[in-house]
C-alpha cells in the first residue's frame, strides 16, 4: 500500500464543508477500525463499513473522515464517515 503524498494535504479540502484535511491519527484510526469490526459504522449513504481503514483523512473540525484507498484519498460525500457515530 502506497502512503499518501503529504504534499497533497496542503491543497485537499472536504468536498462538503471545504474545511482543511489532515491525516487521521493512529489512535482515532484504531477506534474507527474497532467500530467497523463491530459492525457499528456506516458511510454518509448508510452503507455499512466492513473493511478496516489503512489510512484516512479527517476534517479540521474532526466531524468527517474520508478513507484513503491505496494512497488515494476518496473525497466523495457518499464515502464520508461521520464521527458522531463513535460518540
């Protein structure tokens, strides 16, 4: 799996809120993957997540997470994970 190019982070924005994005920290990624394993997380479209995330981007306000698939950010609203699901 290719890591995401860090230079991209300076220009990428959330497609919905236009907030900046940063790499999701390891502890939050582990919480998300635990919730995915427990069958508790869905995408914005309501699709249940089944595969753990290797990497992800999070909006500056921490409310939305976007998966990174093989080094490529998937910046689609339909694929966004809303963090309030973890509350």
